[in-house]
C-alpha cells in the first residue's frame, strides 16, 4: 500500500510562531530607521488588517529605539467606500496606542481629479478605484516629506504575489513592513498581539479594535458601501487567502509547479475545499503570479521573514514572461 504523506495546510504558521514574526518585523524596521537616520514614519491606517499590523510593528520598533511615539504619523483617508466600522476601528486603535490620528478626506480631491482627466465619477471602474489608491499614496509621500520621514508600506506577501495592488498606489512606499508576511500570517500576528496585549484600559481598547478588525471582511473599500456595509470583499474576487498562501509556500519554498501544487492542495485541504474550487483558485494564482510580475520587479525594499521571499535575491521571474497555464520553476536572481 502506498503511504500517503501528510501535507500541512498552513506551512507558514508551522515554520514561525506569530510572536517571532512580529519580532523580526520590528527588529528589521528598527535597523532600517537607525541605518538611514530617520526618526519619523508615515502610515496610512485604513482600519484593515495590513495597516493595523504595520502600525503595531512601528510602535514596537520605536519602543526598541527609544524614540518618541510622536514620530509615528498616522493618517486615515476616507474615500467613496470607507465604512464607519473601519474608520472607527482606526480611531480606536490609535487612541488605545496613544497616537494622534489625522483625517484627510480624499473624496473632493478625487472628484477634482476625475474632472481633470475627464472621467465620469459615476462609472465605478478600475480608474475610479485606482485613482483613490494613488491619491492616498500621493498624500502619504508628501506628508512624509514634510516631516523628513519615510512612508511605510502595508501590503502583504499574498497581495504582492497576486499583484493585488494599485501600481504606484498602495504598491509603492519607502519600506514594505509586511512584504515578507502572507495574509494568513498577518491574521495570526494581529490575533497574537491582541490576545497578549496588556497595559490597562487603553491597551484593552486597542486590543478590542484589533479583534474587530480581524472579524471585518478583507476589502480595499474603493467602491461605494451598500447600506453602510462593505461592498467589496477581496476573497470573493480572487479566492481564499488560505489557499493562496499555501500555493505561495509550495511554489517558492518547495519549488513546485502547478501539477504538484494541485496534488498537495488536495491532500492538505481534503474536506475543506473541493477539487473544482482548488482548481479554480490555483488557476487564478498561477496566472496572476506570472502576469503581475512587473509590479513585484519594481517594488520597494521589504523584510524577509520566511525561507523564500519576493525580493531582489530571491524568487523572481521576468516581467514579460508569457503565461501558458503554469508557473516557472523557483529560481533566484543570478
């Protein structure tokens, strides 16, 4: 009888516990700030998972460097799809952490921009969405210039793999704090932080905000809300991050191609996802991993946490590689 080898559905979780991941991120950010002589960082806080983790890491890095928390400049930039829930959680988190949160509404500037380029604001297409992401990045970059600081990128490894970001929008920063951390690990680290936080009523408020953020659907919130609820749900568009993060590990760390990845996923997620569902999202992963390489190949510096990473010395493919139904073998830049 052929022996069936068990396959972990959550290899990133098995490799490194969340507290250790958080420590690596904070240590790397502290090192970067010390080396470049910068004592101010700028963060766009959406009330979502990625920017939450970025902020928590920044607070820890400043603590290690014994820098005043006033150097952490935090901005919430509500747009057409921002909900009260996410904006409220951003406020509660900053209040709990003892940070000032500044609000810069982008709706007026985006409407002016639509007028300038001749775009109908009632047409909720990719231009409508991406203009908001780019407007936010413009604001953050200029705010960082005002304080002599750097913009911290919040995008995670899963989004980078799939190219699920706006080119020269949230795609761009001066240091990608979450670039080496997949979405499922972002969840794990945020939950670990919330469950281990201590320090009185204020910290409990911050922890409660993080827990509610964990329960909020992942969304870029670029399309108008429906009855006050989030209209866009990322995983309905591109598939479960649980699967995509598994595919990332099998492709980057194990060096597998599509056929082997499919077989491994069938074993790891037996009873969780059907074969048709695995095939559907594996196609999305493989196609986007290849066609969105141009975004990764000009991305900012980030932090390598796990054995493989989309960095200058790690896994990469040419930006103009043709997609033929599979991904290339894992390889490093020569």
